[in-house]
DNA sequence: GCAAAGATTTGCT
DNA sequence: GCAAATCTTTGCC
């Protein structure tokens, strides 16, 4: 059987143009503005270890902006943990929170100005079985110890990445991903633009979650951005 | 060197 | 609705 693609000269364009990654310039300006642009975009992870390609639509982000932001990891200045926040935009910053959950951030703004967007929730688009498998592998030992006969319903598809720790678990992301360029089309984990035929999401801004320690005015800043009506927002009641 | 708290999730009361 | 799980990073002695 013949494959027509073999007949095409090497210089010809492919049948399906590869999705474009988010332009770095989109992330180099104001972080909240970049967050609005990121809603509707896709997080893509290439196949790995027998798991198929995973794609999620970004529906919730939070902005952390500057050393003056008392909720930000950058508040104490550059340290071993947060130093990539002070670097160029488009780079991944992954940290461990509460000793068990990883959180994925995208660095924003210009070098020397520490800022980032926390990816808080995704709508699964492709690779759902891989997301389930990765979440199972990342589950705390207590739950795994319950054994294969534990009686809890499987997680609903739209809830597989409905929280910052769940995004990292479903995509198999840990701190070794820190420093990865998410704007590089060759990167195994990257950000791809929303397709043009897809409607731009309606954006709602709310205060950020879990930062009461920061105090005012930071706890009230409307720097959590969500795609209105998404079934995949973080929190038990899709807050 | 040690103590405390954290950009969360889950299961039980 | 609340507390446990779990460990790195930071602040203070």
C-alpha cells in the first residue's frame, strides 16, 4: 500500500500545521494580562513511558507579581528555590507544597522582575487514560495502601486536573521540570495557543486561594482568573 | 542546628 | 466541617 505523504518533497509543508506555542512576548508584559491570554491555551505533554500525549485546556490561573507581593515565593528575594522567577518569561517554575503536591508556574515579565502564573486547573482534552494513570502513581501512599479493592468512584474526567496539585499529578510534573522552556515547540512540556476556531473564554477575576498569610492588600487582589462556567475549576464545589 | 509553616487534597466525623 | 498526610524551605537561636 502506498503512502501519499512519501511522494511529497521534503520541503513541502505538512498536512496539518503544528500548533504554535505561546509567543514569549505574550508572557513578558503585565502578569495579570498574560494570565488572561493564557486562559483557553493548552498545556501539552509529549508521550512518555508508554503514556500517550496529554493535552489540557487552561481554565484557571493565579498571578504572583514582584517581591512586593507578600503571597509570592519571591517576597524574600532570590533564593535557591525561587531563582527562576527572576529569570526570563516562559520558563517553568515547579515547587513542592505541603510536602506532597507539586505546583506548576509559568514565569512572566522581564528578567530581574520576579513574577509567575500558577496553573491551577485544566480541562482534559486528550490523554485521559494517561492522566488517570499518572494520578494513581502520584497518589499518597495512604490511599494506595487501601489496595485495589478500595470502594471509591473513579474521578470524573473533567475533575482530573481541577486544582494546582492535580494539574501536576495528572501530567506527571515535578521539580525536575523547573527551568524548562514552555515556549519552545521542541519542549516535552509546552504551552500551545488556543485554536482560532475556539471561542475566547469569558474571564472572571477573584481573590487568590490559600494565601491568607499574606494579609492585605494582597489577599484581596483579584489575581485569580478563571474561564467562566468551566466544569474543571479548582475546589470541592468548583469555586 | 532546630522549629514552624506552607500558592493542597482527601477522607472521615 | 475538620484534621491528617508529608517534607522542603525559611526564620531564628
